[in-house]
C-alpha cells in the first residue's frame, strides 16, 4: 500500500498541480484533503494580503508631515499678501522687526485657521495639498468648538504677547525706558512659544498618525483626502 504524501507540507502551487493530476475516483480522500488544504492556503493568503494592504494604507493615510509643511508655507504666503494689503490701507510700514505687526499677523493666522478648520476642515493651503482636519474618533467633519480648542494654546500665547508688546510701547512712550522685568517677561513668552513649536514638531514626527499637540487638545487628526 502506497504511503500518503505529506500534502500539508506542499506549497499552494504544488497542491494545485496535485489537484490537477490526482485520480479523484481512485483516491477520493486524498482529493478532499488537497482541496481542503488549497482552500485554507487560499484564504490564509488573502488574509495576509489584506493585512499587508491595511498596513500600507494606514501610514499613507496619516503621512501628512510634508503636506502640512506645504500647507503652512502656502497659508503663510496668503497671510503675507493680506498683511501687505492691510499695511497699504492703514499706512503702516511693515518689516520683520516690528513685533507689534508680526504678533498681529500671528493672531490673524490663528483666527484664520480657527475659522477655516471649524467650517471646512481645511485652510486654502490644506485644500491645495489635499489634506484635511477631521475628528479623531469618527474621522468626520470637526466643529468650531474643536477648532477653537485646537488653536487655543497659540491664540492665548500670541494674545498675551500682543498685550505685553502694547504695554511696552506705552511705557516706552511715557518714560523713554522699559523696565527689565517686562523685557524678561517678553523673552519668557518667546521661549514658551519656541518650546511649544518644538514640542508640536516632535509630536508630529514621533506618533504614527502625525498628530501634533494641538490635535490631541482638539481631539482631531489630519488625513489625506485623496
């Protein structure tokens, strides 16, 4: 009596070849074994393929670091044009060392982000780079409240910075001098803004969904829309 071949050790292609040539009437049990193994290997192959596909799609969906950099650059250009027009209208001479106008510009950017994300989930820059801010749990459109939470830290810091710069301007105008304590406070806020920026950058780089700290605060995530 012939020994039964070790079909379980055969590859999928080898099992196909056996199924093709086996005498089904003479060896019905062997045939059934081969068919069963083929089905198991086929289903297992599909499951592995789906897992690999999901593993590929997931990082791509949340791989938004460079599109976000591009969106920030585009939105910055748009804001620069807006500030230039405002300076022409109000007769200001804008330059980079003007802390007051620079801070006002940063606040405008935060308000712009707040409105656009709350209403559309995208700024103009994000529309161009094909990414969108969505709710982290449902990946549906966010609301104004979430957008406000998302922008809250930077908005508060910039408004504090603006208030301090205006206070410094008034004190300088009245006394022709600035108290060292106010300068230290101004430097302190600048240091906090720098630390916040670095923490945001580290958060985006180090987590698998590229979520910045403001995404955790707003319970949001940025995804590709294509």
